[in-house]
């Protein structure tokens, strides 16, 4: 199931089309709800996603990784810190293109978290 697809996308000699398809499936699964995001993150899921991201330089695939990690980091309170840590690790260890993608994704996650916190505070001020 999901773990097989996570394992598949992290294989270094996988064709670009196969990697794209695996990432698209994972994005669709992650967008299906919190339970599915947690399933992807369980075990070594995030580690394998980062392993696939670290050496990636193809822009189209990097965008898919960004979408996947954004989906995993939002609306997933138990595992969001794991996703954030994985993005920081990628910024430190990845190739330049992967570092830029990780930094952009982390910034996006932090901005959305801050946006939701501000809106929640304002909503509680005006009942």
C-alpha cells in the first residue's frame, strides 16, 4: 500500500515518470485527510521521502516533493514537527536545488501556521 509507494519514490535509479507518478499518488493520499497523512509519516515514511528529495535536481519532481511535504506538514499535528525537521535536514544536507525547495516549503508551512494562528486569535476576540 502506502509504504510500498513511499519506498518506491526513494529508489535512486527510478525513472522520472515513475517517481512523478509515485509522488502524485502520495499527494492524493495525503490530501485525503489527517489519518492518511499520519499513515504516510508513520515509521520511516518521512525519512524515505527526504532520502528521495536529497539528491533530486529535476524541477518538476522537486515541485511534487514540495506539494507532498506541504500536505504532510499542514493539518497533521502529531507529525508536523517531524516534517519541519526533515525540511531543515534537507536544507543542510541536500543538493542546491533540493535545499531551495526545502527552504521554500518550510517558509510556506510557517507562513500558513502563522496565518491560522492570527485568524484564530482574531476570531476569539470577536465572538
